[in-house]
C-alpha cells in the first residue's frame, strides 16, 4: 500500500444513506455510491489484517488477501451484528506450495490483489518482487508467471518496492495489472504468450493530478472496473477503447460517521479492495492498523456493500458466503 509523507489528520464526517444519487448531466455518467451495509472483518486471532484485494467468485464466495502474506481468506457472514469472520483458505498458497520461490524472493510477500480465471485458478499480484502467482485448484500447485515486462519497464520504480502491482483482474485469456505508481499504468498481458500486449492510463474527469494511483481492478460483464484510492472513485472502463464509461464516487461511503478512519494520511484514502456484481459494488479497507474515529481501538478493516446506481434493483436474491441478500 502506498503512503506518502506528511502528518495530516482526516477529521471529516459525512453521513451516508441507502439511496443513490442520479448521475450528473455529463457525457460520462457520474454517480455517488451509498453504503447499503457494512461489516467489520474479524481476523483469526484479532491480529492486524490489511485487506488489500477483493474477489467475488462465480460460486458466490467473497475472498480477500492480507498484504502481510500470501494467504487468502474467505469472508463468512455468520458473526453477529455488523461484523463478519475471515476464514483462512488452507489449501491455497501454502508454505509448501511457495517453497520453490524462497531462494529468489525479496522480503515478505506483499500481496495486493486477487483474481480468478474461468478455470478456477486464482491469481495474486505481489508488489515487493513484482510477481504474479497463480494457484491451480486441480494440481494444488503455485506457479510464478514468467512475464516479459520489457515493454512497460519505463513505468516501474527502480527503488521503491512499495510502488508496484496493486490490483489484478483476469478475463478471456488476458491478465490486467494495476501498476500503482510512480507512473500509474494498467498493463494487459496475454496469458498464452505471457507478453505485454497493451498498457494505458485512465483518470476521473477533471483530475489535474500529475499521477493517478490505482488500488484494485475487477473485470465484470466485459468491463474493467478500476479503484482509485486517492480520488475515492471507481471507474468503469472499456478495456479495448480505454474509454471511461462511468464514474462512481464513494467519498461519502468512506467518510461515514461510524466508519471513517483516523488516518495520518487522510488524503491517500483507505479503500484497497474492489469487487463488482450485477447490482452491487463491494469495497474493503486497508486501514494500516489504524482505528476508526469513533472507535479508535478497533483496527479491523471494513467491508462495504453499495447498490449500483446504474442498475435497477430487483431480480434474484444474492447469496454471499452462505447468507442470502435480497437486492433493494
């Protein structure tokens, strides 16, 4: 996770509601997200958990990853109140499966994004080593993809190991990676050849920032959804034309009075995980072990479920982690 210098305190509190604003009359639709529900995520032993990616699988499991290791966790909504449990997935990215990479690995595994392909294989993007790891559920093995980065090396920092891959998405034989900074770039890799076949940058309308920091990616229904932590916005992007199709601001979600975090770096934002389905946008925080303003001793990350304002509510109920939700 990127954190810049400076000691500033985010003390703003903005209330949220369950309804969505209508888009502004601009060429690209703009929406304000509202949190329908949120949960504090309970780690196994109450330890610090920096949720840095989010995946909603076709089996309707919600998975996340801790940037302090390569393990993946399933979110279970069986806990009482506004909380959910993080349950370790014990057969994926185990120490034994990762043993072949120990001789060449630098530092700890700084895993920042999680994705799944049509064959059920799970991908983790790792920042410190600039790796992409893939776990195969059939063979119960992990491989490191030997991708040729030479076409996009110019975007990589040669010194900052915390300025690399923050998000990953997979669809139809293509791997999408979010290079966070120092030059934010979305990189497209052909999974058959492991060659870079495209790279591009997208930004919110009106942004004057020198650089754009990407925090996570999600591919859903032929669109690439991009999380921009500092701008507090999700972009819906055409992956072929690179055109921004819609913008979803979640500033009010992050700043809600019960969930706003006490942050030394409030300008950077805390959202680092993104998942999208037909009627919802899911977001999760990496709050770096910091508590919320109203609950300073509670360092748990927060998971949000936001209704998609570009979709009408209705249809079949959604089942996540064994619990059924009826769309509003």
